[in-house]
C-alpha cells in the first residue's frame, strides 16, 4: 500500500480528447472512445500526493503529432504538475522528420519522443536506416527516446540502442513480457542485455494488461518486476 503522503511522480500519463485530435485506434475500443482529461485523472489517483506528471503520446494520427504536443502544452499552463511531455514523431521518415523534431524540442515541456513500435509487423522496423538516422538526431536536441515494444521485438530494441550510443532511451512497460503465459525467456535474457547498456532506463508499468486483465494477481507480476529491478 502506498502511503498517501508519499510524494509521487507519474512518469507515464495519457490524456486525450477525440474532439481535439484524431486517434484512429479509439474507434476499435468503444469504452475508451471519449475524453479522458485531468479531472478524470484526479478522480483516479484520489488522495495520493502527486507532485509531477509526464504526459506520453497517445497514438494520434501521424499528421497531428505537433497538434497533440501543443494541446498538452496549453493544458500544462494551467496545471504546473504537468511538467514533461513525451511527444511522437514519424521517425521512419529519416532526415525529413528533422523540422518536426526541432519544433517539438523548442516546446519547453517536451523532453522526449516516442514512435510506438509495438504494432509494427515488420521485423527490424526500428532498424531501418532512416529510423536510426532520426533517432540519432535526438541527442543534439537533448531529447530522449521511449521504446514501446512487445517482448518479441526486444532484439531489435537492443540493436537500436547499440547503434545510438549518444541517445538516452526509456524502455516502456518493461518490454511487455508474456505474463499471461508465464514465459520468462527469452525476455529475461534480453532485459539483461539491455541493462548492460549505459544509456537505457526502464519503466515498471503497464504490466496488468500483459497478464490476464480480468484475473491477474500480484504474484503473476512479481517474477518480472523482480528481474527488472535486478
């Protein structure tokens, strides 16, 4: 149980409003296809002592990556705890994404970029020459890169990090291990390899969705959390 007065930073907050931006995936998830805004978030975390929040992009359509970051930036003007933004950008465009990255980097709350990889069917998607080129640009802009993948894409993620040694990386959701089927390997070995690289951090988050979302118990998650901490 978390002490109610323990100061917290939420490192992975999603907010969206279908009236403000377009999110194609919401059409497939009716329960989520409505605005989720700061007042909803306040209700969810209750009386916890939330000191800061980091917004992470929510899968808007590709042409709206600047719009989403600007919308959150405006919202943050009235909510000082909303102190960081991880925006999105079409990194597969290579050098052509440079202008967008510079625009995002100029926004004072944008701290990083996430190009969601988890639903890309192509093996090696994030190892394309253009993708690597775009990720390398982030170091000069002082932006990090969030890696959002599923467990079967871990080898690609390791290689991406190795090819971009000057970029700071954040592994989202521990690489989404296969908790539902209680599989530890090869995820466990891949996590060990990532941990050996000095420019990688890891969020222990988003695990219940990788277990049985309706019936998971803490002991289902424990082996994965223990290994990530180790």
